[in-house]
C-alpha cells in the first residue's frame, strides 16, 4: 500500500536532483516512460541503469529542474502525483508545465512503472 510519506520522499528525491537518491526508489527492472520522445508514450526507459544515466543527463541539461505544487492520489499499489515542473534548459527552453506521474509499485514498495505526462504549451491557435 503506497503512503503519502513514500510519495513525499520520492518527490523530495527528484527535487534534490540527486540521481542515486532518486533511483533508490526504483526496482532494478523498472520502466519509466518520459513525457517526451520518439514513441507514442514519449521515451521508454527500461532498467535502473538506464534510468540513472538518463536522469543524470537530464539534470545536466536542466540543472534547476524542480517540481512544485504537488498533490497526490493514492490507490493501493498505485499513485498519481500532480505537479508543475519548472526550470530552464541549457538550450534556453523555460519549463513551466502542469503535469502528472502515474506510479505502480511492487511488493517491496519500489517503483516498477512510472509514466509521466505534462501539458504542451503552444502559441498557435489550434486544438
């Protein structure tokens, strides 16, 4: 059963941008679907080593990346985290997006699946 304390600890780890601290919450064979990428699900990361490497690269590109205004919905071994992501990328992109993560946890309270979604801000008049 996922707890509020566990979700707060995971969020604190992400906001610390300490990759080892973050990956300590993931199972060895975890799957993490990023919000952006070449696949319909964004980009699929499989395994703790790949997650570790990708997060290290992300925080080099967006060193001040942070998640704010967080709230959580808990349901058994699943959780939803709702937030606003902020930061400035090395390429000049300013992050200021609302989003959410859908988590699934294994029996040992490790993340086995994390799926990230965030709003895409466009300055075009279309739906």
